[in-house]
């Protein structure tokens, strides 16, 4: 103890200033330099601690060693200033020793890291790789868009064929009396309906299907949907009635709800649980940016008020592996040939500008949550028909068989129809019959011009009720300027019921 007191004593030595002969210029030079160096040394650790907090992937141990080393260096320079007037050489030596020890430890820890640091890509390498990644992403987006267009185009072609098949089956059923023949026709009709359902799911997933949008209360709509479940299943609902309206397609949301309930039922069948419960919930909620970022797939909606549709089951839940492939087309944990349903749901949600969330827990069940943004402004609907009971209709489609089918449907309703597959001939027919023409039904995609382009030229000749028909669009029909010129949209494959509802006022 005496030795330590003597070692740190200030009385046995002269201050360092005497070595400078107390010259003011030497004092200013040395003391000023130590002040600047100490200030810099004390500021560097603060910057390094901020760096560690902002970049947690940087090894904290080496940073902390550097912080200790630099702080001790700063303290030694402060003591250098002190010993100019007070000869605390013992204390100065202790801090120099501590600095030396920490320096050796830092160097020993740093050298093995040098090869790893050298192997790290430079800023130029990172910039080059970022450019490569962006290029690959653009190529991937282009290929995905091509696949999406292919799916939409194939579905469009099949919808045309299915319209012809199912329509002629429907007409033949009214003409054939033999029960055996009618059963065979019914089987063909059912197969056509199933094929049409697959096409519609493909269109929904690709984003190329048409949604006839309208403003409505989702809670009231869901409450009015009748869903039949197998024996032993309990379907419950919790619906908040006073929700804000959304802008959506009732047909697509009905399809989406049934797909999600069907998916929940299939999961419950596999679970073998004694109590099988599916719960449908509708309620309002504000979603902020952080919540939207947790969506199951990319979501471009802005923070705000949403109406949430939730379908929950008490099945076995999903593993991480299943969850990662949940929305992949035709991925399924069941038998081959299934699995397009959730892909279609994904397309429907995207088409409505909404988001989807999935909550799942092993042995507890899963909850599918679809968030629809509330209506921000009044929706522009199709205009009201000028002629609720048309007498003469013009049908334009590049498929002759669809023209024959539409003409037969109109004939059953007592409406005369003139048909053509040529858009220029269609314009001539409009000019020739402009005084008695009440209605035009135009295919959306045709070789020379689209149905919208044809409608624009027809509008310059006569004002009539105008319907577009297709199974595939590029999205223009959702635009307000286009919708205001249309009386309605007929999705392919259509049937006699669609014509009765639209042109005869029958439900």
C-alpha cells in the first residue's frame, strides 16, 4: 500500500512543464495538440457505437475492443496535459499499460479477421451485383407477365370453346325428350361448368379476369350467402353490420369466400378432430404501414380503414414448409389435381387492391384474413339501359359458333338479332339499322379492333345499350370513362340465364 501511494505521489517529481522551460509557445503546441487528439479519440467511440446499433450484423466484440482502445488513448492524452502541471507520472504509466494491453488484445483479435474482411466484396462489386440483380428481377417480372398473359389468353380461348359447348348443350336439353340423352347432355354440361370454373380461377390468378365492380356493404353481402357444410361441421359467423362500403365484385368475392371455406373444410377433414368448426367474421379495422407489411404476399394498399373478412378453422394448422408454398398454383398437400383455389384467391385479392394475412398455429388451426380498402369516393357504375326490352340486337364476335348461340338465345327471348364476325361489316349494319337498333353485344378481343374501339365508332353513329363480353380483359373496363359508356359486361362462358337476367328482366 505504501508503495502504491509512493508510486502515484505528486511530490517526488517535477511537472513536465519544466522540461518545456514553461515557454508559452511549447506549452501551447503540446497541450493544444493533446486537446485536439483527445477530443477526436472521444468522438470516435460514439460514432462506432452508433454504427453497431445501425448495423447489428457487424461483430460487436471487435468494435467494443476498438472503443476501449480508443478511449484509453484519449485518456492518456488527457493525462499528458495534466502532467504538464502535476507530475502524476505513476498514473500516466498505469493508463499507458492498460492501453498497451487492450491494444495487444485488439490486434490479436483483428488479425484472424483480416482474410474475411479482404474477402468481402468492395463497393464496386456490390454495385455491380445490384445491377445484375435488378436485371434478373426485370427478366423475371417479364417472364411472369408473359406467363400471366399466357394463362389469360389460354383461358380466354377455352372460355370461348366452353361457351359454345355449354350453350349448345343447354339448347339441346330443351329439344331432346329421351331421358338417357338428356342425362348424357347433363354430364357434358357439368364437365363444361367445371372446366369453366378452372378457367375462371386461372384468370383470377393471372389478374387478367374481369371484375364487375360495384359499391356494397360486405357484411350484408356475406350474411346473405348460403353455404352448405358436410354433416358434423359447424359453420359459425360473427358479422359486424355497420361496416363502411367497399368497391368490389360480388361474384368474385362469393367465389373467394366459398374457396376459403372449402379449404378450411378440407383441412378439418384431414385433422380428424371430433369438433370441426369454421368461423366467418366480418369487421372494420384501421391498418397501418407495419401491419400491411406483414401481408402474406405483396400488398400495395395505403394505410387506412379496411373491412376484414376472416375465415378460421380449428384444424391442425400449417407447417412452415406448407405455408411457404401456400399460394403456388397447384401446390397441394392433398391428392393430385387440386390446389388452384388459393392461387385464385390471391388473384382476386390483388384485383381488389386488398391484402391477405395468414395466421396459423400447429394443432390449433388457421385463419385467412382478407382486407378490403373502404370506398374513398363514389363508384362509377354501368349506365342504366335505354331500352329495357330491346327489339333488335347486334352481336359481334370473331367466333361464328358463339354468334349462332347468341342468336338462338335472343330468339328464345323474342328479340331479333343480327350477327357478324367482321368489325367493318358491323359498322355498316349499325348505319343501316340505326333507327331500329336498341342493343349491341361486342366481344372484347377481336382481330382488327377491340370491342371498346368498335363501341367508340358505333357511338358516333347511334346511341344504344352496349354490352361487352369476354373472359379476358387488360383492365380498361375498370376505368370510369369506359364504364360510363357501357350498360354492362357479360363474362364468358355465358348461358341462357345471363341473357334472361339482362335482356328480359328475369332473376
